[in-house]
């Protein structure tokens, strides 16, 4: 049996967190949930209107850089 996880990047962090915090947490999610398949990286819910373009782009850049299989994220 397998399970797939979707999201988990907190909408609150995405709206109010520092870009470095968003990047670190996004890498942690991908590092811990993606190996072996079964993880779809996205926000934990919808994209709040308070999310700045910089924060949204940070999330997308991490996805592009580290979210491709095989997963290989340095600690």
C-alpha cells in the first residue's frame, strides 16, 4: 500500500515568513516526503492574497531546483 502527500507548505508561512524560512521548510518537505515518490509539492491550501510575488517565486524556485526526481537535497 502507498499514500501520496499533497501540499504541506503552510499558507501562513508563505504569507508572512521570511524567504529563507520558506526555502528551508520547502527543502525539508521535499527531502523528507518525496524520496520514493508519493509527494506533490504545493501550498497547504490556496494561495492567500497576502503572499508576495517574491515569496511565491521562492516557493516555485525551490520546487524547480529540488523537486525533480531523483530527489537530492543537501542538508
